């Protein structure tokens, strides 16, 4: 039986895999949010059937197309961040933390004022807690200054 070669690379904590899985879940949710409004307007069969702008605002079709485009951009950006995260890039940790904070704020506003997306909320909470685990912070070289206790 061949012997395993020991590596000097730091071992990835399980939280990195959990975060990656949560990012994939968010990608799939965002991908659904890209197609759902388009299917609702029967866009793929009939194409554009009306104006996108009416006066100074968007028509319902225009709002849905803008929403789909926004979610498509978010989906692709999520894949970009996931690639950096799996390669253990420090910028991906920072970007993912900022993204998660903004996304949690938006989901909380949605929770209080309209409809809550619990899958997005749960994924963001899991990501936020997992990103702050000491092993993950150490792996991405995110240091926390020790605060002197008074």
C-alpha cells in the first residue's frame, strides 16, 4: 500500500465546505429568481410583448426584466466569489462578509415589510457564523486585534 505524502498546506476546516455549499444554495436560489419572472410573463415563448418603460417608470414587464438581470449578475458574482473562496483568497473572505451583511440587511427589511425569503436568510446566517470561526479566519489570514480588558 502506498504511503500518503504529507503536505505543508494548512488543512481546510469543515466550515469552508459548509460556506461553499451555502454559496451554491444561494446561487441556485438566485438562478430561480432569474427565470421565475420571465416564465410568469411567458417571455420565452412570446418574447417582448409590450413596452418596458411607461412615462417616468418601468412597466411590470420592465421591472421583472430588470429584476431578472440583477439576479443574473448576482448569480455570476456569486460564482466568482466562490472560485476565489475555494482558492483561499483573502479578498473573497472580505467580499463575502460584506456581501452577506448587505444581503442580511435586505432580507430583514423584506421580512418586516413584505415577504421573507427564509432560504436566503438561513444561508446568509450560516455563512456569517462560519466565516467568523477562528479556523476560517486563520486560514484566510484575517486577524482580530486583542482588546485589552479594563
